[in-house]
């Protein structure tokens, strides 16, 4: 086993990681996406539909039960 620095160890995701896109305008959390790219694609579709939300949306990773 390789020893990791504190910074690297904090970036390790344990368990089954998945992704959500979030819109803070209406406190909306999307369903689970298995890849960052698919969550980002859905986020972009939301910002096309609602352009004023573009600065308030982001993609986040999640390893817990949600």
C-alpha cells in the first residue's frame, strides 16, 4: 500500500460515487448520475431552458445516501 499525503487522501472517494447537478435558485437537487459528464449535460440543458439560472447551477459528487 502506498502512503498518501493529506491533500491526496482528502480527494479519495470511497464507496460508489455518483453525481448530482444543483440549482440554488429553487434549492433543486437532481437525481443520481453515474458520470460527471452526464450530470453536466443535464445541468447545461437546465441552463438552456432557464438562462437566468446559469450562475446558480453546479455539479457535485456524492458518496452518501441521498
